[in-house]
């Protein structure tokens, strides 16, 4: 007897221009200084830039997104955010796993990112994925001069 698998309730996929409003809503409620919509539209046409979303298949709504760049043999994660109503449901983990897999498929050595020193939830998440702190960027966040912790994940084939 074959065992059927239930469909995955979430899908990680590339952002489309039609997703912009949903991504911007998450951006606005997640960051002190949100990016302009034009930034995301520009990322969609750059060869090295990727914006991926987590889509809830039951509602077809976007619940999280990540913006990252592929530069030579490195990935730089610029933004990762989940809608407040969809937090603590594994969406950020889905995106991080997807990004790490993408990096391995493209023979990347590392994933790097900056995170606010005060963002305890993000720091816990990144540590769970084996990111390690490798430096500090003093006063990195211009709006409040908060330091950024630079973190690195070494990718293995």
C-alpha cells in the first residue's frame, strides 16, 4: 500500500512583481528603516540578486521573504522578515534552509549577514543554523546608531 504525502502547506519561491505589495507590508512592519518598493523591483532584474518568498498554500498569501545576493562564491543575506501574524511558525527557518541549499548548489563557501545586536530572536535563529559571529560593524544602523553583528555560515557540500 502506498502512503500518500500531504501537500506541503508552504512553498518557497522567487518573488514576482505581483508580490510587491505583500512584501512591502512585511518590510514596513519588520524594519525601523524599511526599503523603498523600487529597491525590490530593481532586485528582480539583477542577475546576482534574489528575493524569495514563503507562500502559505492554504491562503496563497506571502508570509515571509528574504533578499540575498550571490557574489562569486558567497551569499550575502540582506533582509529576512516574517509577517508578525506568521512568526514562530518556521517560515524564517524555511527561508534560511532554502538559501543554504541554494548556496551549496552554486558552490558557495559561505553565507554572510549583519544583524542588530539587540535582535535576540534573529541571533537565536542564526545560531541554530550554525552561523557564528565574526565581527561587529559599529553604528551600522544609521537611524539609531546600533551596532551590527556580522555573522558567517560556512557551507559544506
